[in-house]
């Protein structure tokens, strides 16, 4: 398995954050978070949630017999971290959308809140594994309906599983990336995509996992 990534900020403060860790025989845990515009300190929220989720999975994976349970718990831990480390310190509303996955033994287990997307490319066929938690308010405005804001999560947290094959590719993307370069994921590698993104209107982040 090979992982590459990039993040191009639209302002001096990039509010996207990604992290992954090798868990040895247990595979990799991968997180991409996108701090929410319209709230304060999106960069802080993304980092707090992303780091908390990864550390929780790393420290507790061996004690669980269900990826579904640990992924749901990781989201709850991330949400609590926003409340205790973010809201308590900065005294303002902050939040992030997020996608988390465990990739192991030709399988991906994943969960998400918001509109960070996970794509799977198999034999040059690209499919979106996640469903955006977005409400269309009108032609010009959309609202995120699920996120990590330190205020608790809905009980019906989505967790899904997909089988993988050799030479499959997984992409994690923030909306700043897929809104301008989503069509490139089928036929271009990560370096080619990066070269074509110049002065994006939103922070654009991409993680590419080659199986």
C-alpha cells in the first residue's frame, strides 16, 4: 500500500487537515478533516478532531472486534475533543467535517460526517463511497447537516465496508478539491492533479491510497 497527499490552501490559514498512521498488520488508519467555514478556527477544529480520532483508533484497535464500533467511537471521541479542547479554550463555535477509514487486508471500513468524500477507482471506474450530508437551501446556498462541533452526534452514524482488489485506488477529497478537479480522479495521478490546481477558491486536499 502506498499513500500520497497534498493540500493547497486558498488563504494563509489552511483549514484542511489530514493524517494517517501505519498500524502494522492491522493496516492503516486515515483521516481527512475540513474545518467549517462560517465558524471560528476551522483549522483548529480540523486538527483537534483528526488527531483525536486517529489516536483513539491506534490506542484501542486491538481491544475491539468490530471496525464499526471503533469508527463510531472515534467520531464520538473527536466530537468530545472539540468540546473539551476547542470550545473550552477558544469560547466560540467551531466545527469540522471529517472522513475516517481503516484500510486492511483488501478491505476498507469507513465513516464520515459532512461532505468530505471517499472515492474508489477500480479498473478505471470511479465511484463515490460516501454520501454528502448536505441540504440544498436554494440555488446558491447549501448547508452541512452533519459535522463534528462538540455538541454530540446523531445516533445513526454511517459506517460502511468495501472489498478492495490489487491496483485499486482510494481517494479522500475535501469539497475544495472535488468541486474543481473531481473529474480528474479517473484518469490522472495525484501529481498531475496537483499541478493543475492554481489559486483555488477553497482549500483543496487530496489523499491517494494505492492498493
